[in-house]
């Protein structure tokens, strides 16, 4: 990516990242709703699952932050 075009690549990266994140979030929410409908038990999301999800998302953010720095 070139740096001579006054940061337009940064704007494109932010927009693309936002779109990908939104689509991923909607897709995962759809899967969660579908699973909830299949079990007919409603949404049951406990503290343990919340902590595990938080750890997974933190690790994912770390991996994304490491992209391109040669330490992967």
C-alpha cells in the first residue's frame, strides 16, 4: 500500500475492516439465534461462556495486531 495518497489506504482499510466485522457479527448472531431456536430453551449465556468468549476475542485481537510484524 502506498503512503503517498494522503492516507486513503488507511480510510479504505478502516471501512473494509468495519464491513467485514459487521458481516461477521451478524453471521455469528444468526448462528446463535438459530441454535437457540433449535434447543427451544431460549438464550442461556452464563458467566463462564462470557469469560471464554472474552479470552478468545482478546487472543484474536492480539493475532490481528501481530500481522505483518514478522513475529508470527
